[in-house]
């Protein structure tokens, strides 16, 4: 593995990526596509954080604004005030519980990202928009880790070649982020964002191509359509298929797996 992809600094800690890290998902939403990830009340959130920590997650990714396919297709997206209300509750509880794992916030809104860092010391911003709205400026200012996603929906230069488009987009944007002073950059090929199932599966088969960009690779395929649809299943019934795809992702160079099923993924990562 390239040394540039072997470590990442989150807050004041350096993390070794030579064995993939597991990022556990906590969604403070009523409408995320997988019901098992939702936690809206204080009690639900405390249970969710306890479960994520006890199951062995390395990072916690907290989202308060669903980007499920229906939302991407224009069904409507939660407003900024409501996103912050939800996120504020979750982060308040996480800090009250004195969780020692690094916290990532899944948002595309710069104002949300800034408040999460300033008020709660969040260590990473996970922006699924492809940095459409300038969250990079927040990350640069506060030296937070940054997840750059290839969101095909927002790629004005896309062609018929998904792999080439993803590589070009991520390479170009990573150069921009580095010039802006961000050193801890993670790239995400954006499985499911503007991609068909077959396109996503093909991209996964060629994931190693993205290693040439020189950044750690985050893969979020947990219980997504590419896992359940080919087998005629649902998000609730495709754990085995998800793990098989995640195993393939690791073989192709994935450094961080963003998942719903932490214990099963940790067992797979550890070869048990």
C-alpha cells in the first residue's frame, strides 16, 4: 500500500489503515433507507452509540439528513435547521457519554459542518455531494479530516465511462483540496449515487484503480441496492451479500468500510 494511504490523522490521533477500519453508521433520521440505522430519541441514540462502541467500530459516522435514493430523485430534503436540531441532539449525547472514538458528520452543508466542529470537536466531515457547497473550506480551516465522494448525479462532465469519470473527478478535486491545505483526505467512489446497480458492481471490480490518486479509500455499500437487488432481496435481508461485496472491496484496496453491521464486518476484516 502506498504510504500516503497507510495512515490518517483524525483529531490528535493517527490511525493505521494497513488493516481496514470500520465506520459505524448512526442516522438521526426517520427516513434513512435501512431502518436498523435510525435513532431519533435520546434513548435510541444512547442505545445506538453503546451498540456501535461495543461492537467494535473504529469511527462513528452520524447523519441527520437522509440522502436515500428517493431524496436524490427529488422527493425533498430536510432543511438546515432541522438537520442541525437532530445532529445537535446526537452530538450532545455522544459527548455526554464520553465516547472516545473519532466522530464523523455526514453533511454537505458548510454551516452544519462548522458548528459540529466548533461546538463538539468533530474530527471528520463526510460530504456525499462531492464538495458542491464548500465544506472543504471548513475542513481546511479547522484541520478536520475530509471524505470526498464521487457523486455522479453532480458530475457535469460525466461520460459513458463511470470508472474514468470517477477517477478524473476525484483526482481533480483531491488536487484542489490539497492546495487548500487539507492533508487528511479520504476518497469515496459513491456507490449508488447516480449509478445503476451494474455500474456500481463494475466500479467495485475496478476499485484498485483509484489507489493511484494517493488517498485512503472509503467504501459505503452496506445493504445498498447493489447488494440486495441482484439476489432479489431487501435491505433487511442482504447481510451475507453485503459482506461478500465488502470482502471484494478490501481485496481491491478499500481502507475504511462504512457499515450498519459492525460486529459481522469486524469478524470479516479480521478473517474470523
